[in-house]
């Protein structure tokens, strides 16, 4: 049986998401106000104007791939908020997130997950935007908002004695549902984000993609793959646990690669280290 070995090289684009989904993040926990709580916590209602406008984070994470290989990974993530205020009396803000993901290694056994998940692999870039509406009163807040995420990744692999490479473009649309509890210096958040994802392998690279996965450049393997899923995330201050569950749609004729069609999980943890917020 032909064996192929994947590793990622630098992303072609530079600049969201996990983010993930890799670049999407929780409300950053901004510096405290004179009352001892985050500035976005008003007397009762959420005060979006008290949120930081931009920030940058250094992130260390492990996921399904790195758990198996006992390898660390890292990510540089940031955000910009072009709007902070109210919409028809409801506190609201717009998040534009970006993330650069760098993992230590990749393996052939998780090649399909490497293609499907933006935050699995050695290098990737993602960007997302979310419109958040905030309900509830201190200390319990509920955030609801639609989001869009774009992710790009370049993949280089070897099948027997031939080295090939291709890149993927991933577009995701979904709804973010988040609960946020704030009491003093303790901030706890739980979120569920159902989504639809559309992955495409553009030219040049389609033939290399087919060859690396099937050994045949003319394989009927689909270069556009649709999936649906949900990401579940729990965060306490700067520590985060996530689980991304995705189901790939398609027939056996379209996806003649073992393990491509069907259910795919990606589970991991994230440690955030604030670089700056303003």
C-alpha cells in the first residue's frame, strides 16, 4: 500500500479564525476599572464601550494531533473591534479576529484532519468576523451572533518517491452562542458554535492533492468538500478547552479515501498569554 507523509510549510497568505474556527475567541478579559471588575461590566448591563479596541495574544495549544505525537504548538492571535456600542438599545460589538498557527509536526495518520481543520497542522492562517449581541445582567451575560471565518493552509507531502504540495481554502458560516460569567477577577465562559464549512483545493495543486491522497492524479476525489459541525469551548480566565466536531458530506465515489467521509473530532487545550490590549 502506498504511504504518504504530510507536513505543513508556511501559509501563502499573511496578515483570523482559531481559531478557529481557530481564530474566533472569547471576549478578552480587559484591565479592571476602579470598581475592581473588567471595564465592560457596567452597573447591571454589559457595556460594550468598555471593551478593548485591539489586542494581540501569544497562544500555546495542543490538539488531537499534538496529543498523539506529544508535540507542542503555538499561535499568534489578535483582534480588532471596529464597532462597540448598542444596536436598538442592545449592547453589541463587532470582532475581527486573526490567527497564525504553528505546530511542531504532522503525521500521515491524521492527513484528513490536517486538511479539514484549520488549527491542525504545522502552519495556517485564519481570519473571522463576528457580530455579537449581549443580553443579561451582571454577573451573567449571554452573547449571540453570526460569524464568518476564512482559513488558508499550504500542505506539502510525499507519496513514495514523489513530493507534491497544494493549499486549501476554508470558508465557514455559523452562529456563536456564548455564556459569560464575571465576578471580580473570575471570568468563566462556555460557548457552542454550530457551523457550515466549505473547503476547496484550488489550482494549482488539485492534481498533487489527488496524487498524495490516492496515488492517482486523475482520481475522482472531490476538490470541494462540504461539512457541518459544532465547536464547544470552555474558558476560565486565560485557560481554554475546546472540542470541534465535524461531519463531512459526500458519496464514496466523491471521497474514495478511507476515513474522509463521516465524523471527525478535534479536541485540545489553549493557553493565552496577553501581549497587549488597548
